[in-house]
């Protein structure tokens, strides 16, 4: 059912130097120090290990080794087959990079059937100097200077817009899945991670509502001014157009008990004034 292997040519000698140039070696190395405890579900499990690899010049580079066993997804393409979720993530990483969408660098992907169980490995380079936009409790850039916030939101909006312009939907765009680098006197950089659920929607509007809705729900301590600044930059507008007001009504909906319910009124004319301000936020 599954017998695949990809090795990044630029990393082959490094993997050989560290004695992890095969599926079995990486499987053993990956279970030595869990970065996140394995997630058990549906009869399988998936976990992440962080380790250091020694380079030819003696320096060290951090990498993440993701392991899973019988951890599957189904799709219309493979409706009658169970496919490892890392296979989809690896494919999406390659597609993002092909289209110039910033994401992690793949080092290794492999899939094997061992004792009747499907195992998969995905190795990526650590994003050195990057930090997550936030987590489910805190928006980690909320303490930046106003000038830095403006620059960051302009950059972030442009990056998300670029992903959608290429026809992709992250489908799980939480702050912890957007990594940022904010040099003191430099240009921000961003990177999307965890692409297991990324896909190409039929309509670009679906990507906008889904991804911006996820960001909206998971940035509770982000100010309304920053939300407006980001949205105007994403829409490339100086003030909210009628279409933008309708989109805001859609992205402020949240799922509760499997049903879509409004966090705020769906009537754009009655949305909070800070979100509906006309003109550029200061």
C-alpha cells in the first residue's frame, strides 16, 4: 500500500554523516526525545521529535522528525484507501514551495508497511529565528511598537493573500501555524507550517472565509484596530467596500456544537464601529 521515499539532495550527505539516511534509522532516532507527546487516535498515533544534526563544518542545525503509525486521512481521490496524513503534508509542502508560498524545508519523507502497520516519517528543518504568531491563549506580537505592528500586519496580510491568490487554503490557519521573524531593523518574514489539511478549494472566497475566520477566532487579545488594519491590507483597500463588509460578517461566525452561529450580528451595518471604520486605521 505504501512504499515511498524522498531525500532532499542538499541534505543527503548530512543525513549520512549523522547515520540517519534511512527510514529505519530515522524511526529509531525520532523516538528518543519527543518534542510533543504522541497523539493517539483512531487506532494509530502521531508524534514529533526535535533533534540536532551535525553539519560538515561542525556546526549544528535543528530538525523536526515527525513519526506516525496507522494515522490516516481519506480524500475523494483516495476514498477507498487510507493514506498517511504526513503524505498529504509532504505533498502540500512541495506544492507551496513550487508556488513560492513560504513554508518549511523538507529534508526527508518516507512511508513503509511494517508488521501490517503503515508508518510514515517527515523530517523538516527547524525555522531558526522564527516564532509563532501566537497560540490559543495569547497573541504574542501584541507588545510590539505601533510602527512594527503596522509593518507586521501589512506583511502578514500580503503573505496570506499571496497563498490564496495561488489557489490554496491552509484550512487550519491558527496563530501557532504562522511563524514570523521580526528583525529589529529589517523586513518581517513569515512561514506557514502544519499543512496536513491544506487544499485547493473550488472558490477562492471559501479560502478567505475559512482561513481569516480561523485567525479571527484564535486571536482574542488582538485589538479591533489591528484586525481592521490586517483586513484592509488583505483586501488592498483604504476603506471597507460593501463586499468586504459582507466578508467580515462571514468570518466573524464561529462553529458551536457543529453549527454556524454568529459571534456578532450578521448585518454588516451593525458591526462594531472599530471594525467598520472608514479610512486607514492610525
